C-alpha cells in the first residue's frame, strides 16, 4: 500500500514539474503562433506554424529586417507577423513605390513589387524613441504600419521575434532575418 502511494506521489510531482516548466517556457521564453494570410509571402506562408522567441529583446534591441510578432490592438488573441523596416528616430516615407529611410532608398530584397498604396507613409513618418515601422513582405497585400489601424509599433508591444518554423515539416527550420 505504501509503495502504491509513494509511486502515485512520484507521478503527481513529475506532472506538476512538467506543467510548471511548460508554463514558464510558454510565458517567458517562446510561444507557438500560426501565420494567417499572405502578407509575409514568400518568406512565410498561410498556415505556417512558428515558435516566437520572447526572450531576445530583453537583452538586445530589435533590428531592421527582424520578423516580429505583436498583438493587433483591436481584436483579442489576434497577432500580426511583420518585418521591421524603420527603427526609432528614423523617418520613413514611401514615394514612387519605394521605401525611403531618412531620405535614402531602403536597399532590400523583400517586397520587390512597387508599393501601390503608401498609406500614412505618403508623408514622412518620424519614429519616436521606442517606435518601429513594420511592413509585410507582400507589400501590396499587407495590413501594416502604413495603415492607421496598425500604425507604428511600440517596443513594449513586441511579443517577440519569429524564431523557428515547425510546420509544415518540409520547411522546418530557423527563420532567417536578413
């Protein structure tokens, strides 16, 4: 009888430790999210499953071209996945279908199509000390910082950085941020 109780207590302790460890990892280290839509094509596709690194930005600042995840302000449990284009203190403007940072054309290979709708960036957008301008790679099919309902993203809104694609298995691997 004592051995059964001891065995049962051992299993209960193992389960409690596993649940606690899972909770801590999902809360502070990483979180699973799913790509919904085509705004990040061809880098990420609709239905891709990702693990978001929630710890890096505690030790370093976000960089240009990082793919970040942040909550959509107007819909609970909805997250956007976009690429950082403009950094704090910079001025972003979209003119003649191209992105300009501080008056210089952004030399990038994402979103090679000319941007049809510059949105709020038709006029210069100067970012504050904790603000980022984000865009989808599929520039003509993306709700991003150009749209007033998304706007610039504040540092404390960043959930984290897209880290690993876990589904589909054929595309499994670390996501490249260039």
